[in-house]
C-alpha cells in the first residue's frame, strides 16, 4: 500500500519531475556507467526533503538502522540486493558477523533482527557479535511478536574477529563508530569489513559528503538540463568553533548570513515566497542531535546552549551550516519526510518519518517520530498519457530513488577520497 500524501507540489519541481521521468533511460545509463567506475557503499539510507519547489537530501547514513520499518513486501528487493552485494565482494561467503551499536533500544534490536533475516534469506549464516566490553556471555533478547535475537561477545584472534564456534569471512558493521574506532576492529586483514572503518564518523564529515554531492548533482543537472540547486542544499563548513564564546558565535553567524544570502538570491530567481532558513549541525554524526534551525544570523547568539539542549556536545566543534529545506509532505496532517533505503546500488524501499509536534522547517529525526512504510514496488512505472506531472505517487517515488542514488554515489566519491589505502590518498 502506498501511503496517502497531502503534498503541495508547485513550481519547478513539477517541471523537474517531468524532466526526470522523460530522461529515465539516460539517467539509468548514467548511473550504470558511474557504477562501472565507482564502488557503491554496501548499504545506505538517505533522508530527503520535498519543499514543493525543490527536492534534496539532508542526511546520508552509511550505517543505517531502521531496517525493521521496511515492510515484508520490500524484503525480496532487499534480499536480491544483498545477494548481489555479497557475491560481488566475496562470492564464496558463507558466514557473516553483524556488529551492532553498543547502546541499544528495543527498536534498534528489531532492526538487527531484520538485517539478520535479510542476510539469512540471501544464503548466509548470520550471527550478531557485540563489541561491548560489558557483555561477557551470550545474551538472548526477546522482541515484540515473540521473535528473539542473541548477542554474542566477540572473540578477537591475531587477524580475525568472530564469536565462539563461528568464524566469518565477512563482517558487517551496523555501528557508525561515532565514539571512535575500537582497536578490536583494526587490522582485520583476512576478513572483509563492510563498510570500511573510514566510513565511520570517527573520520567522516558531512561537509565532505555534501561537497561530493554538489559535484555529482552538477553533472546530473547538466545531463538533464536543469539547475542543480533544485536537488542540492547549499552549505558551508564552519570548522573549529566554540559556540559558547562570543568569537565562535560571531564566526558562525557570518556563515549563516552567507548561506541565507545565497538562498535569498535563489528564491528571488524562482519567485519563491517562502522565508529562507538555515540549519546548523555538527559536522560529524550526531544521531539527529545537535541540530538547530535559524531564520536570521542574529539567532546565532546563545546558540551553544540551544545546541546542547538539542543533544549537542559542548566545546570546540566543526559545524555545517546548511540551507534549510522545507517539507511540504503531510500524512494525517503531520509533517513527513521520505527516507530511502539502498543496498549496493539498488533502491530497496523506505518509509516516511512523521512528527506531529514538529514544524515544516524543523528536524524530524527526534523523539516522538513515527514511521509509515513506503513501498517502491511501482517506482519505475512510466508516466501515463494525460497525467499531469506530480499527480502520480509512483512518479514521485522514482524521483526519490534518483536523488537518493545520487547521494549514494556522492558517498562513494567521498569514501574514495578518504580511503587511506587508495593510491591517490593525500
């Protein structure tokens, strides 16, 4: 079932959507050629915002949780993609070890159960190995609905990682390493580690991702003959700032002012009447915390305390100041945003993140959010004669898939540029 959306699609996105649909063969060929040159991340989720006049990604995760929000109807796509991904990396793979986050909720554990199910259906023996030093023996966890998972303490050999009586050839991280890379995961030269360690937030930066995204969006924009701004959030990096100091606030305010000025020019160019805003966020992963919306550079005064109230950390940080993208999507009168899930180079499904207590210009990845499944089974349907652009939900889902794959491609560029083992490193 496709969720009912109340979406005010106006202006250029209608033209953009039609341009994308008309260019479907060229787009698919372009992606196919890109994947001949670049390796896609193993799995990805992309948060999108549809403002009615533009559609763009606002966050890209390379260690996605939330797989439990995918419906049973989506599982065949995920299993096929998992089979393709594993076959490409390790055709003889038999055993896979899944490494989760240390801090877990019942929702996150349901995510682990879904990942275990997907890779089991792809023909692998799957165990969940915890790197939490507090776990000394296997722990069975009962989930809602009568299902259960077992967390096993990992066992580290000289060059290999496993659990008792289980030696995997492939290790899948579902831990974004935001607390740093634990030594137990280093120098595993005899096993495939997916994603690689440099994909974790210990080294990865959002600003690098969006720089890469701007590059690929310009190239796709040239192919389609469109302004890449229609699918790109403008952004500036603000490194090494303490938002609790007067100097830090002043520098951050300057970045906010610069981004808002660029957005105003674009709004004027397209005759957009909305009020521009910017989003200030930490440049590394924060699980949706430490994100603040500002409509004016003067609001940056005292932002340090506001960032902490939203879960941000004190002290000197690298920040990303990004163009805020409204969401015009609604489900049951609550604001919503699509989240697209990908494995290897394939779109496998997604959901709408819905928050009844948040506004159209606020971060929805916050406590109180609910999730409405989004199926992509008809996402490639061609437009029907006589149907206006934007009138068909499956058309919009194809748009979501194109922009999400563009963000995934940007991630592959980003990882290549930061790979310590690459020849062009540095």
